[in-house]
C-alpha cells in the first residue's frame, strides 16, 4: 500500500513542525513571560501568514498544473523564482502598512517588525516551491523542506534560550530565519529533471502512466514547454478568495490579536494554538497526498487517505484535550493555566479543520477552486465577525470564533464535495470502513494475513458515478 507509506512519512515530517513548537514554546514562555510571548507571536505570525497569503493562489495553481502535467518541474521552479520578486516586494509593502497600525512606535516594536518583514520574500518562495513539489507528488521533497527547518529552528532556539537573555525581537529573528532555510533544499530538488514516468500494474505486467492533456500528446512526462501563464493566473485568481479566507481563519486571530485581545491574552491563545495544532499534521499530510494526484494508485487509494485523516486527527485531539489541564501548566508554567480552556476548544476546532483541509484538497485537485474558495470565505467571514464580537472574552472568545468558523467552512465544502464524480458519498471521505481498519491492522502486523485488496474498493465504486481510475497498489 504505497499511498499509506506516503501518508505516514508526510505525517511524520509535518509532525516535526508542531513538535518543534512544543519543544521551543516552554523555553520561550519561561524566557519571555506571557506578554513577551504574545509580542513574539505578533512579530512572527504576520510574516509567516504573508508567506501563505502573498502567493495569491499561485501555490495551488502550481500544484494543479504540475499535477496535470501542464507545467514541468523546471518550469515550475522558474515561475516560482520569477514570481517571488514582485510578490515579495508587495508583501514587504503590505506588512509595513500593517506595522503602522499594530505596533507601538515609542517602544521600538514597529522598527523591529519592519526589519523582520525583509524575510517575507524568502517565505513566499518557500511556499511556491512546496506547491510545485506537491503537484509533482514529490512527498520526499515536501518532507525535506519542512523537516530540516523544524529541526534547525528547535536546536537554535533552545540553545539561544539557555545561553542568552533573549528579547522577543531576537527570538523572532531566529525563528523566521531558520524557517526560511527550507528553500535551500527544495528548489534544487524541484529543478532536477523528473525520473521516468510512474507505472501501474496491469494483467500483463506494468505499464507507464500517460497523463492527460499536453503531456499525452507530447509523449513525455516532464518535457519543458511553453509556460501556461494565462492558465496559471486564472487558476490563482479563482483560488485567491479561498487563500485569503483560509489564512484569515487559521492565523488572523493571532495577527490582529495584539490590539483586540491584548498581549497577555494573546500569549495564552498562542500557547493554546501551539498545543491544539499538533494533530493538524494529519490534515496537512492528507492534503499533500490528495493534491499530488493518484495516477498510479487509483481513486480508491485517494479516498482511503481522505477517510483515514479524520479519525486519526480526532484521536489525537481527544488525547490532547483530556490531558490539557495537566500538560499546559506543567510544560509552559503555572502562569499559563488560563490557556487550558482555549486549548480544549481549539482541539475540537482542529477536528473540524481536518474536514476543511480534506474537502478543500479534493475540490482543488479536481478543478473546482471556486467551490473551495466559496466555502473557505463563508467560514472566514463567520470567524472574523465572531472574533470581533467575542474579543472581550479574550483567548476563550478567539478559540470559540475559530471553532464556529471551521464548522461553517466544513459544511459549505461538504455540499460541494458531494457533487464530485469521484466521491460516491461523504462517508467515503470521512469515516473508515471496517475493511480499512482490517487492512491497517494487517499493515501494522497486528494480524497474520494482509488482504491483497480492500473490500472497500467495491463499496466505493459500486453505485458511484465513475469506476476506479486504476488498480490500487495496496
């Protein structure tokens, strides 16, 4: 079951990011205190968010076009490097305007933030390269871009907290610089020519998978050709509302949290997020697999990834919510005890967020960016309005706003996913079948015999609107 291995490795690599946060956060929290921890979040998160938001949908557009073989890997690298220049300049300008309203000039916070904004173009390039590698189904490359910076950031931050008297600015500079190093590993890998076409098993042996569209006519998988600029721009513009909405739903509460919540409550909320976001690694890994295509594994394997993500995330969230009362004060200090309730609420929000990620990835991978954007915008608007209304409740109010916003986005996306021809029902992408669990137990060695094919293949395709596109390599 090749797709299961890819899901596990992608989850493990994504797990390093929140684990890094969990390791570093206690050191930072004790070093900076609640107010300093809140200021650290206010200095770093706008730049991290701009790294996602500033692509203006081009990251998803690159993933889709590379996935459909409309763009070669090398051309995707060229587009990423060329686009990072103007997009980076716009990002620095917008962040500078944001700094005028969020930070106090007399305390020197504004000047510090302006210096940190110069790292925004590198973060933009990193996300563009991740998008292209995702479309190329290069899970190893995506994992490398996430794992190496996470390990480097953890080592540098822990050593700095122990050896020096850190301020929020120097902590932010270390965190942002180490995160941006991922592009040094991903860009050379993307520029490398792709290997031979992937193969799929047939009754007579194996045969190469011939992708649709221009690559089929050209007879090559990664042959450089004209860059489809218009198609990239159109797809990116359709994705843009969804990118704006998804970013605001995930991080807007922390970006604007300093004036709305205050530094102390923002510090509590930042700690709650660092704990509750741990299970989101499953959603991120599933999104990477779903956006990368399934030419060699078939629709059945893709649906298996989708429906295994939700229970995995729910289990992790349940464990964290149950232990939050003990874990948060022990790891972050007694001063952060008020972060326990927001952590529990955000654990519930993470389960819903997993649904949003899976549904959005399915829509984007199958050429429905408008429906994905509409769902994300609906959830984002709900979350933003509730954030303003519930701001007097501090970190608890911000957590409730996130939860309700995710619920609205998940409901809107679910209606659109049901219309996809490759999805027979919502059950096929949310809840595992009994055969899925038996197959997983067999792969883990908990049973003696591993079934060659999952019975869910018949359940998923019988009565659905299209047959399975290929034999599952389970």
